[in-house]
C-alpha cells in the first residue's frame, strides 16, 4: 500500500476487509434496474446523456489509439451508458457489469464510480489502488458532474483503460471535459428558464406575437395571435411567413431590407367571418450585426375601431339631422305650397299642360317630399307605437301576404322557413315599419336579380335570446368595395336611387333594438336581421 494513497481509498479498502470481502474473488453488482425503470431513468437523464455523450466522443477522439471505456452513472451509482473500446466493454460485461447495474462499495468493493460520487471530486484508482485483484490490471479515472448553480450532483463520468496505458494527464483531461459538460448543462438550464420566462411573457401579453428566423420561417406564435388570426399554433409554426397574404410582404422587407414597420393598420376577416383590425409593428432581430429573424407584434384595436366607426356614424347622423331639420323647414313647406298651386291651376290650363302637372311635376314634388321624409326617419328616434307579435304571424300573415302579390307581379319565388324553435316566439315591433324594411330588401333584390329567375328565401334562427330573420336572394351579389357602404345615407349605385332605402331600414331595425348586416358573393346577397325576443 502506497504511503501517498489518499485516505478515502485506504478507508474503502479497510471497509472491504472488515466486511469479509475476498480480494481474490471477482466482485459483481448485486442490484439492477428493471428494463422499465432503466428506460424511465434514461428518459429523465436524456438531456444529460446527450451532453455527456457528445463530450465523451470528443474525449475518445483526442485519445485515439488508447483503448478506453467511458462509463456514465446517475447520482445514485446506477450505470446508464458505456461507450468506447469494445474489448474492455466485453470483458467487464462478462463480469456482470452492464448498463442498469448499481455500483456500491458494499457490492463492488473499492471502485471509481462509488468513490467519485462519495467524495464529489475527481478520483483515480490505478492498479493496486483497487481492493480486488482482478482490477489490478485496470486504471480508472472518475469525475462527478452537477449543476454548478445549485451544487446539485447529477452523476459521474469514468474512464477505464489497461493499467499500462495509465497517464496522470487522463484525470486532467477528464476534469476539463466535465467542466465543459457542466457549463453546457448550466447553459441549457438557463436557456430553459429563459424560454419559460419568454413563453410567460408571450402568453400574458395582450398583443399577438409572431417571430421568424432569418429564412422567414415562423418559430413562435403566441396564444393571443391564435385568437386574432383564429389559427392554431401547430398549424402556423414552421410555415414561411412570406406566404401570408396579410403581412408576407412586410416581413420580407423587414428581413431582406432591414426595414421597420410601426403602427401599420391591417384589416382582415378571420375564419369566423369577423372583422379584425390590428396595428402592426415589426422589426429585424439581430445577432451582432447579422439579421437572424423578425419580430412582429399585432395590437388588436377592433373594439376601438368599431367604437370609432359608431362615433363617426353618430356624428354623421347628427349632421344629417341638422341638415334634415333645415330641409324640412326651408324646402318642405314651399314644396307643399307649389304642389297645392299646381293642383289648383290644373283645372285652368290646357289639357296638355295639366297632364304634365299630374304625370311629371306633382310626382317629382312627391318624390322630393318622400326623400325628405326618409331622411328625417334616419336622423331621429322612432315615435311609433310598438306591439307584441309572434314571429310566425308576422312572417306568414303579414309579410308574406304582402310580398305574395309583389312576387306575382315581378315573377319571383319566395320561400319561407320558420324553425320550430322560433315559431311561437314574439317580438316587440311596429309592423308597418318592420314591413318597410323587407319591402326595401325586396326592391333591392329585384334590382340585383340580373337575367335569372329571382328566388328569395326568408328563414329564422334563434341565437342567444335573439331571433334572426335571414333574407337572401340569388342575385348577382354586391362587390366587397360597395358592400361596406350600402347602409350609408345617399350611397347608391343606381341612377335613379336616393341611397336612403337601406339607411332607413337600418334605422328602423336599430329603433327596434336590433341589428342588420349584409354578406354577399357571386351567388347572391344575404341580409341578417337580429331582434331581441320579447320576454
């Protein structure tokens, strides 16, 4: 026994002797992990094993020509992996040492794995440093590794080589490898923490976040972005952002030309058919001076935008009200006077002139009066009395009876579908005003029918304590650029139109505490009128 032998080796040998171990016998491990437990342990150590294996291969490359076997254990001494010289590996496997076995001094005597984990510093056992003589021909070097920020022991890395290849530098090299392993494990741990923090920040922000790499491939897409775009994260991650119709060109300019975008207003319709309005900010992501990706942020301002539109509409109606009041005062009375005198003079003029009065002048004055009346209706609340009426009675006995004669006149087909769930529900309405809404819709359908036979479908649906009345036709449809303006006062695509019919219709529906909206494509137009169910 060498005088310079470390005290922990001496104590280990003494323990082996006192426990009755025979140094001439071959010591074998007594405890093994089951295959299921071994799989579980290796999965738990998956990241650790990948890092250790990477640096172990680097170590073997630097020791090329030296037969070495590198063993990796967990913090309890269970052998998780062996890589290196097949001859040494085959020899120790014959001794019962396999992946999954447990190294303890009680079972294996003085061994490098147990001492390394026990002492928590690099250890070497050269030849006769071992207690059992069958290990005298082997030189072993071991070093523990752990998370340096917590001093949390993770396991050990050991080198086994024939004793005549023993070299003091092997322990130094192993210690340097373990330092690299610990730095890499700590870096990965810190990166995981950063990723978790980043994910928390991304998920908690009230903005939609899209992050791409330098090739425009989407690598991050947070929860709020999923809500805005109504697309799942899994369906977006990995896609090329340049293919996006909405913002592909912007991201391309950001990555290729290093441009920035600020407060760019984007409008689009999501998969649910809802209007979404966002303010878009984006900028390149740099690593040193190289662009490595792009960061895009979407601030959802849909509610603010719709509120602003309502404010603008209210201001527009307020202005219209002022104009209407002036029109009613300054024009209506003179028109009434002129109309009265035309009727009075009709009996005193030539028959040809009287005919012009009756067929042209008086109808035009009446038309002007109607425009004024319609304009007044969209600028002030309704003062008409409301009554409770069942939906099926209004549609069957009132609306369809009225439209039936009109449909015969214009060779149109009207189909009515009342769902049983909404048949006996009631609404609070003014029948005359509500009828006017459907007359206006019917007239619009007539003007948009084109050359085809006009078919109109009126159906009902119950949605969240509201009754929906859907009025659809098979006409030529409305262009998207026109559709957004159809409810604006005085907006018309017809030469003889006043542009007030749908404005009046919307005002009537709003006076009934309801809403009206339109959708259209090449197969026709659909108006959805939603009214509260009368409780």
